């Protein structure tokens, strides 16, 4: 499998990237970043894109991939709705639409969030916009689109971009809330399996990611 990963300079994107590089079924990874990463690996190549809404000049470099793990994003803390909508919804959609032209058989995975609001009508701004993005992605002409909603993810030792609060919670959260805690291995295994075997839902909650990672609940009709 050959995959594109965005957001690799952020916390979750970095964890997904490092795990993907160690996954035996993933043979090539293209990380699309706005700034250069110091990471080097035989499977890894890098494409610097300053504007994710304008990929015309990069079409040839983005062609031929089986999947995209879209982990780019930003916290809504301190942001107004217009700016958060532009980064979370508009930028994601423009990037995804560009990929549909060069990789229509791709499976696209969008990093969403627990409590994303699929109704798009709730009071929480970030949840509404995440839900709107999930819904809009489902209308695109990929082979399949999935939104994954991880909860607390156990940080990797090799990660550099881990917030202090995660380092503190790592000693407590997995013990108190094991069913709401994921590893990066579980996430990447679930995503790669879903690229081969269609899952019955296009929103992957924590329990879905855990089940897929354990070979459970695959949609038998899509084998």
C-alpha cells in the first residue's frame, strides 16, 4: 500500500506517520507538509505545499496512491468560527477534491474528533464544523471515505510533538478508561485493513477502530 499523510508535524499526524512507516503492508509514504520535517526513512518522501487549497502544481507527485490519512488540523481554542471553518472545512475539502482527480480509487481517511456533530446543528462550534466536514467528504468520488474519531491515544516514545497534558494523562487515562484509549498501532492497523475490506460504517469511533484492529466486524458482503 502507498499512502499520503498530512499533519505529520502535529501530534496525532506524527504518531500515525511513525506507525505507518513500521507497518509491513505500507510500502511507501508521502508526507505532505507546509514545513520541512527532519524525519528520514527509506519508505518516506516529503512534499512541501504552502497552500493546501491549491495543489495544481503538485498533481503528478500526488498521483498513484492507495490511501490518504488526512491528519492536518488545528485546535479551535481561541479561534473564531470563520477562521476555524476555513482551516477545518474549506481547506480539507479543497485538498480532498484535488485528490479525487488524480486518485479516484483512493480511500480517504479524515481525522475528526469524538463528539463531532453530524447534524451540523449543535451549539458547539468545532463539533458542528467537524460534522459538516465529515458529511461533505462523503459526497466525494473516492472509492471510499471514512472519518475516524479517536479518543485518547497513547503517545509513542519516539514522538517529539506531544503536549504536556498528554504526557501527564498517559499515566492515568489508559488505566481508568481503557475502552476510550487507543494505541497508534490500533489506529493504523484499522485504517489499513479498512482500505482492503469495506467497513459497515463510514464513521469510525473508538470501538470500531478497536474491533477492526482485532479482525472483528468486517463487512462480509464487501470481501
